[in-house]
């Protein structure tokens, strides 16, 4: 399939435009099993795009955001690139050997291959694995039992949404300080 790249001014009012383009790209390339499956896929996709684009606008320091769409091996792939300050690792729950610190890239060598809990609620945790000095991988884990003590919406709720609705979500900071967020959403169960 052919890849589409979009350059959008980094303004929150463009969020609906980006969502519409994402939806149009998906509809033009995916043959859904039925209308229900299409609606289900588009609802997930809209949540992902709203959260990812709004975070890029709010936390980035850039004039424009580059978004690339592609379909590869039964996955919708979306890559978002912007000039930013880097993704800050700010754990909400520390493991026994970890210090109560926040990290920006380049991530120090002593935390490479370490995992941090970025989000925790009564049903989910989001784990951030440090793959290198400028690379992270995120995964959402369903917790075995509910924890009713959590009352507020925890920080990084958006990361939980994105990781729970996609099969792959990662972050890389390039040598020229471009923040790159990459996600894959499987289309196999929807076609």
C-alpha cells in the first residue's frame, strides 16, 4: 500500500482535521467485515489520535507536526514526528531498586533495559521499558484484581488509552532532536 504523509500546524484546533484524515485514510484502505466492526475500529482510532495529537501539541515546542500513515502486514501504522523536549519518564509507582526521579532523553545508561510504571489505576498499569538512551517501548497490562482505593484520574491516562487500544506503541528521539511516536493497530480482527 502507499504511504501518506501529512504536515499539520501544531495547534489544538487541528485535532478534528487530523482525526478526519486518519479516518479517511483507514476507510479508503481497509475493507471492514461489517459496519459494526468498522465503527468499533474507528472509535478506537479516534481516541488514539485525539490523545496522541493533543499531547504532541501541548508538550511539543514545534510549529508543525508530521504524521505518516501506512498499512503494513495487516496493521495500520501511524508515525508522528515533532521537535520537542523529549518524553519524560516520570514513574507513578517505583520498583524496589528505583529512585524517585524523572528522566528526559538521553536516558542514562544505568536505566537502559529497566521498566518503569508510568500509569496505574484499578484495572491497568502502563509499563515503560527503556531500550536505549533515546528509545522507549510502552505496554499496557491488565491487573488481575481491582484496586478500589484509586479515586483520581492518574497522570499518563492517555498513554494507557493508546497502549490498550494498539498492539505496539514506542518513542524514539532522533539525533537531531525530533520526537518520534510510532504505533501499530491490528486490522486483522476487523476485516
